[in-house]
C-alpha cells in the first residue's frame, strides 16, 4: 500500500470518532439519550482502533495525536455535557435554585472543560504508561450515558433534584483531573501475581451486567472504588 495513503487511514478513523461525538451531542440536545450513548460507544470503538491502526501501519504522527485529543474532547467531553445539559432541564428544581434555574443547565459544560484538561494532562504526563492518573474520559462519558439511560425515571423523580445532579457532576469533574492513580487493563503477562488487581476488576464487573443499561455506570463506580483500595493497599 502506498505510504501516502497509509498515513491517512488512522486520521480518517479518528475523524470517524469525531463525527460520532458530534452525532452524540446532537442526539443529546434533542433528548435522544439512547442514540447519544450509542454514538459515544461507536466513538470509543473508533478511538481504540485509530491508535492500533497507526501502530500496525507504522504511521504515527504528531498531527494524529493532536487530532485524537480533539476528537476525544468532543466524544467524551462535549457529548456527555450535552446529555447533562438536557437532563438539567428535566430534573426537579428545588425552590432555592429557581432564581438561577434558567442558567443552571449551562453548568453541564464544566464537564467538557475538565475533560479537555484531563486529556491535555494525559498527553504530557509520562506517569500514565502503565496506569491512569484521574478518571479516563471514555469511562466518564460511559458512566453518564449509562446512568441516564438506566436510571432516568429516578433522576427525574421527586426523590432526586438539580442540587444532587450538580454535586454529582462536580465530583466527576474532580475525578477527571484528580491525582488519583487508576488501574489500567494493560497486561504484560497473564500471571495472577502480576495482575491480581486487574483480574479482580474484571471479575467484579460480571455481576454489574445484571443491571441492564445501568451496567456501565456500576462498572465505572466499581472501577473507581477498586482503584482507591488498590492505592491504599498496594
């Protein structure tokens, strides 16, 4: 295959990730949560294969790395922010927030800003070769998409309100940039001794699939909690 053609293939896949993120954002603004989540997942698949393809073809480039980050900001930053933006319009608003209710939904885009900061730090942080520092943006996006899909009835009920949603969102914004080491599924071998925490993570994910569309939200919570325990225990 001609080199000039090969070098454009990974970037084309990255652009597919970007378009998936744009589609997810558009769907979220219309309240089509299902399609928003589907397109985030599609974007995550493209995000996985663009780097894999670049390494397989030996055509990694600085522009590819920059383009990948830009695409990830849209798919895993702007798209979940758009989901939260629409959700803020649906959740119960307590009386104390009524004076700012017309502007409160725009706070959702803090998620996009923190996601961009997370990705910028990742590009420069040499510590993140065998683990992550802070919650990865794809995990954050899948958490919110899965949570809104699976628990929408609860989120818009009187038992939940915009204060809880705002605080919960701020917690995940912090997790994106926190100096908290997170497990990465990077196996150098298959031995239990070297990978016991990764195996525990995978085994703990199995019961989560019983929760249906909420499964990814449960898996991300399990992932964060296990990472914190791992840091304490070693």
